[in-house]
């Protein structure tokens, strides 16, 4: 059964209830950043929303937001509009509003330490130099966020400007590898919102 077939929209009574999970993809807003390496988190959320017929288009918590019931779980999906380095402003605002603990906030973001086509699921951990995650940890006071890290590859040589690298696009050769990791990440989210993070790690960590 495709994951899109197990979706239903919130009704009014469900919207008033706190979500069981918040799924937040990290990236930068704007067309100029749309397909850059730093927006891998947005790409995964877009894929997850497409597969589940979720419209992530409401403006709330300094983000584009969508809500749904997936696999029987009430969820909120977020794409912060704060730009990467201030992602915590959006995430912590949503957490405080719904009183959701870090363990129920799944972060999806890019990782230069992983090759394109690789992904890594963790149940918590440090920011690893990722500025969006760093800001979320700083403002929330916790690093207990489950996360999916999408490999975008390291900069080509040590002197290459890191900001320029993460804001660059993927090559034609990298495209199929990226698509596979995005699909795997979207599918792993289905297990994670079922509380099956270990199963997701066993199946999709590469």
C-alpha cells in the first residue's frame, strides 16, 4: 500500500489537539535556494507531503506549515522561513505552542560529512556543525531531537568556501543518488512517527 493512501486531513476537532509529532525540514526560503544542497531538508519534507497529500502552505510559526493524520498519528510538518541559521526561532515557537517535547520533533537536514546518496538516522546528538541544528539546540536547550541527515558531500577541496558549497546545486550525476536518499528519508519518517526509529535506522542508515 502506498503511503499516500493512509492519509486523511485534520477535521476541526483534531486541529485543536496538539500533534504527536512535528516534522521539520531545514533549508532556506526563496526560489534562488530551491535546489541547493542546504535545502535537502526541504526536499524531504516536500516528498513526504506529496506522498501523503499534505498541503504545506499555511504561514505559522515563521514557517510554511501543514497538518495531517498519517498512520493514525497527528502531525505537523514545517519548513521554516527564517533562513537556516535562525531555524530555532521557528521550531521552538511551534514546540512551545503545542507543548511538544524534543523527542517528538523530527529534524531533517543536510550533512556535508555524508556523500550524496547516503543518509543517517539518529535519535539525538550534537549539531555536528550544522548551523540550523545548532540554533535549534541553543534556543531549546536540548539536543534530544530525532533527526535524519541527508548527505550532500563535502566541499571539493579544503580552500573551497563552505557557504558557497552548501548553496550550490547538485550535479546531473548526483541527481539519481539524491532522489533515492530523499525517497528513503520520506519512507523512514513513516516508521519514525510510528515509534519505530530503531527499525528505520536498521533499514535506511547507509
